[in-house]
C-alpha cells in the first residue's frame, strides 16, 4: 500500500519504533516523536523509479538521508524525555 513509514521515539516506552501510516496519519497525534519519515506514496518516486518502490527506498536510505541529522533528532527526543521526567 501507500502512505508513510516512520522511525519514531516513544518516550513512554523509551524505545525506537518503526511503523507505517496511511492517508494523513501522523504519529504526532499520538504523542510520539518522529525521528525519520519516508513518503512511500507513488507521487514520491514514480517519475524516477516507476513501479520499483524497493529501489526508491534503497536510494532514500543510502543516498538521501542525513544520518547525522537523524541522530540529532533522536538525541533531542531522548533529552526532552529525560528533562520531562525530572
């Protein structure tokens, strides 16, 4: 199907979660922090990859993701969670 894939930080469980949503679903409405998101609707990849979504996803993770930024997002989410517990 189409939608979004998310790497999320669940502060209640203090762990990373990989999940998917369809339509306009968003983990922020659940109080969970998004660390990384990939758009897997056809409009995101069709012009470059046609039906080859797996190649798009591979290229996304190998070439497009700024992993230093993702790491900073995770650190911030954990720090914010720890500060809220004080």
